[in-house]
C-alpha cells in the first residue's frame, strides 16, 4: 500500500524534471543577472571597465521576460546564484557570480530566495525553462594562502588540493595538474576543492539536488568542468536530475568527447573556435567548421545533439569585436539555430553589442533600450521561428543529424530536412553562388528564404541553385512548412493555418496533468 502511494510520486517527480530530450527542442537565452535588467526599469550608468555591480537582479529579469520570449526563446540561463566574495578585489566585484564563498547562501545583490523562486515560477508559467550556472571546481579567495575559514562549507585547508598554479604547458601535457592545481593568480587564487574526498563528493551531490529542487531549476550549466576529474561528474549529474551542460574549454572534439558521457552534453567549444575563425574575416575557412562538426557527430556521446551551440558568451570577446561586417555577423549568428545541438544566444548579441574580452563583453543591456526593431533582434526572432516551423513539419527534425551538402572554404550548404541553410564568409560586398544538386526536395518544390521572404523553386531533381546578394545567409524552408497566419513570411506561407485552439488544448491538458501529478505528490 505504502509502496503504491510512493510510486506515483516518484513518477510525478521524474515526469516534471527536464531531461536532455526535453531540452533539445529549446532555445536558450544566456544572461548575466547583474547586467540584464534593473527591477524598476531604470538605466543606471554601468562602466564595464569598473567591474562593479550595476544593479540588475531577478525582479529585473521577471519584468523583461516578454522581451526574451518574444524573440522565440523558451529557456533562460542565468549567472551563478550563490554568495560570492564581497567588496572590491584586484579584479573588481563579483557581479558575474563566479567567485563562490558560501554555497548554502544566495548572492543577495540579485534578490532573496523568494525572488529567485518568483523568477522560476514566472518562467514556468510561460512554459519556459530556467537553467542555473554552478561552480564546483573551486572557491575564490582574495589572498594567498586563502583564509580557508571564510569558506562555507569547505572551510579546512584539507578540503583543498595542495597549492600549485596550473602552468600553460600543463594544458597539453598534464591533465592531473589541470584537475588538481589551481586557477587564478596571487591576487585572486581559485582554491581548488579536493573533489577526490568522498565527504566532499557527497556534500556536492546533496547540494546540487537541493538547489535544483528548492528553486525548480530545469537545467544546470557547470563551470570549469575539465578542472575536475571526469569520474566525479556522473553522480553529480544524476543528483541534479535534470539536463546538465558542461563548460569544457578546448578546441579538440576528442578532448571534449569523454565529458559528453559524464554529463548530458558540453558547450560546443570546438565548433565555437571554428565558427569564429571561419566567419571573422573573408579569409576564414568554413571547411574547418564542417570538419569539426562532423568529428563531433562521430565522437560525442549523442553526436552533436544536446550540445550547447553558441557564438558568444561571458568569457570570450563578442563576435562584433572581431568584425562588424553585418553579412559575416548574420552568417555566424545563423549557425547555432540551424545545427543539431541546442542554440544558446548570449544577451546583448541581438542588440549588436561589440564588447571585447572580459570585462568589456558584460555590458548592461538596459543601455540598449531593449529595442525590438533592431535588425539582429529580427534575425534571431526569425531563426527561432524557422527552427520551430521546421520541427512542426518534420517530427524527426531535432533527432536527425545535419549533413553538409556543400563544404568549401567560403560556402556551406547545411541540410537538416526540411531546412537547407546556405552560409558564406565572402562578406557584404559579395554575390555568393551555391549549387546544391541533391538537396532532397521534391521536383520544383516551392521554397522560401525565411530571412528575406524571397521565393525560389527547387529544380527538377530537387536541387537548389542560388545566387545570393550582400553576402547574406539564406535559410530555406518549403513554403508549405510555414503556417498561414504564422509569424514567418505570412504572405507566402502555404502550410496549415496557425491554430491557437490546438495549442490551447495542449496547454489545458498539460496543466491538468500537472495538477493531478502534484496531488499525487501531496498525498504521498
Ligand atoms: C603533473 O602535475 C602534477 C601536479 O603539479 C605533478 O605532481 C606531476 O609530477 C606532473 N606530472 C608530470 C608527468 O609532469
Ligand atoms: C534547500 O532547502 C532546504 C530546506 O529549506 C535547505 O536546508 C537547503 O540548504 C537548501 N539548499 C540549497 C542548496 O538551497
Ligand atoms: C587547437 O589549438 C591549438 C593551439 O592553438 C592548435 O595547435 C591545434 O591545432 C588546435 N586543434 C584543433 C583540433 O583545432
Ligand atoms: C580548410 O579546412 C579544411 C578542413 O580542415 C582543410 O582540409 C583545407 O586544407 C583548409 N583549406 C585551407 C585553404 O586552408
């Protein structure tokens, strides 16, 4: 009897936790909580060079969810939430959240526990997901040796690996040093936690389980994953109980691959390096991107599926600090939305921000005015919508693996049926030509570039031959994949009428199911 009462609650809990399969249909907006929005909508000055708290918080995020959702994002990755080093350091204040002091307290610059729960509720009400960012590898000190007693809970020197800084040469030659020596420098040492100690392991595992449950997070982004032994991660990921995506900063797919077995996936750094070098000048080599992605498809645990695909983040210079050729920018920005993994867009990219290396790439978004008429906001909106449209006509869209039908130095044709994406790094003065003989369409099928709403027909063999203009990318879909009355090229769409009735039914069914499941939990 007891077991039969407990069993449904177990089912309910697992049904509610978001798995990698739940995440693969999502599109993620990454934000730095301090820099995204203020609670009262004010626009205080925020000089990135100062590295100070600028006043963004959870209430600010709640007030700006419309802005995020209207671009088509259905998941948000927020910066770390736990209590950090207070006050000024050699590198400014801990506004970014990555300088952990106490894993059991929240960083109150961003609001209270109730504010964070309100954010989680507000996100879930919109059927969006919330991802939290966590650091497990280290605590952060303002002196060397650190004042170990100031850390919570790992407050003994013996909770840490013995002191040595990681040397540049270690990255290629000594993985033990990468895992057990320290990051940081004399001014701000990152005290490396002894993640071999079983007590520490079990503290971390129950902590992540509690954190995810307390705030109903749907996913966890994990910092500095390659700095912790690989076999630490499977239990940690299991304890989190949701999708986990790790930062493994490396350009080689073979280095990253083992971490895709321990976690749900990794952030796709190998593709990131090829993407930025491929598109930052007209001399880049797009074949390298194709080669890296094909390697990822074969060596990652689930191919490129579940990988976080990004062009920018808080650790790397914004793409527009490398080039401001808008054709190159639009091509590079298109990639994360047309590949096998989960798209991640770093806040501010849509507003055309140009900040270089940290701290310049952490600009306050309020200084942009959140204008929704900007060209790149529209670009992102269309790309998110195109991805959903492709998935709505091909149920295998998310699970299928893309193919490069053209793979040359300057041009790529990427097939992920029913989507065919044409990318070029020839730049804004070029008129690129793509010849894709076997694109997989039916004879003379009517297609449309969703970025310009320009129609083109496939040839008699289902191939596509197109001359582009202004070096722009093209994202082709059959006009029949676009819903009449939908948001993408509505005048040309020939697909079934966009139906609000159907999605309403699904929502009503979804929430009654949630009520039934929570009743089961309540009664167990
Ligand atoms: C790797 O680094 C560790 C930690 O610094 C050190 O003890 C060990 O000797 C190094 N191994 C090699 C082969 O250099
Ligand atoms: C989760 O909530 C419980 C109960 O209030 C508390 O004991 C625990 O410290 C919390 N854990 C985290 C990581 O917030
Ligand atoms: C990664 O970067 C290193 C150092 O720049 C380079 O030597 C190596 O060829 C790169 N590897 C790949 C797979 O791109
Ligand atoms: C471009 O990259 C491909 C794949 O890595 C390589 O085979 C080719 O030689 C490169 N081309 C140039 C011009 O460097």
